[in-house]
């Protein structure tokens, strides 16, 4: 008779133990710490020994040894497949200061600096009153971030994608949105609001989104492309309304 061993497996980051069940075996799951990984597959154990078999000790010993080996290292069930998300190596770091703090902050500050430099040249900001120009710029920045969050929310609902801890995800998304909007605006202003300016800006924003989402989030290809497409569509539509009407 075939059965399953009682197996626990840890989160690769915080080492929280989970019980392996048929419901979660081989599927993506999320630890309370925010780590998304694939649970190991449900291993098959050697058949129970035949009670009428004269010598059952070797089979029982083999079954116990196999179960012990599986508990210690489930990945050895698949010696020809290196499954990255099943590894329990302590060297795998979920949190990266450069990726989760430095890069998003640099994107955000660079985007704001670009928009400030554009104030004298951007007809949507070039007002006689500096305070009014700054206020309009801040509204545009907030709108870009809000559209980014809306796009990510839509993508997460469609694909059940995970973007990590809320605070870290907000910083990353704000940095991406502000930097991409500022670069797109710079292109439109430098090309004097011609139709080709909007076309070029749209493609550049899409490329920025693709690169930054790939760098900052652990998404597969389908999740990344759909998220980028939704966010870029929303931001480009808003940018066209702002600059075409400005």
C-alpha cells in the first residue's frame, strides 16, 4: 500500500516550518514574512512491506531511511532538477538593501529632480507663479504614482501576483512611476509636444517599466509583462491628457 511521509519544510528566508500537504504540494505559496516560493512536491514512499514476506526488515529499514532523507533535504527527490524556490540555503537573501532601498530611492529623487529642472520649459508648469508651478508638478507626480498603484492592483487581482511587503513595494512603485513620468515628460518637452514626442515617450516609458520591474520584483515573465502593459497604458494615457491639453 502506498502512503506519504509526514513532512515539514521551511521558508527559505525566515525558516518558518510548514506541513507538506497534497493541497499545497508543488504550488506557489506565501510565507507571513512576505517570501513567495514553491512548496516541494509530495514524495512517494516505498510500498509497505508484505506482512507475509519472511524478511521484512530490509524494506522497513529502507522506508525509514528514505523518509529521514526526505525530511532533511526534500530537494534530493529531484536530483536532475535544481529548483531554486525549494532551496533552504541560508545564503539566499530575500531582502537586499540596494534593490529594496537604494535603487528605488535614487529613481524617486532623480525623477523629482528632472521634473524640477523642466519647470521653466514645460508649458504645463511654466507659470509666472513658482508656487503654482510646483503645486501642479506635485499633483502630476501624485497622479503618476496613483496610476501605477492602480495598474499593479489590477495585475495582482488578475494574476494573484505578489509584490512583496507593502512598504517596500510602495517605495519601489513610487520610484518607478516618478522616474518614468519625468523621463517621458522630458522627451515630450524636448520634442516640442509633437505627435512623435508622445510616441517616443510611450515606448521609453514601457522600456523603463520593463527594466525596473525585472530588477526590483520577483515576477515571472507573464506577470511582469502584463503588469508593465497595464501600468504603461494608464500612465501614457494620463500623460497624453496632461501634455496635449496643457
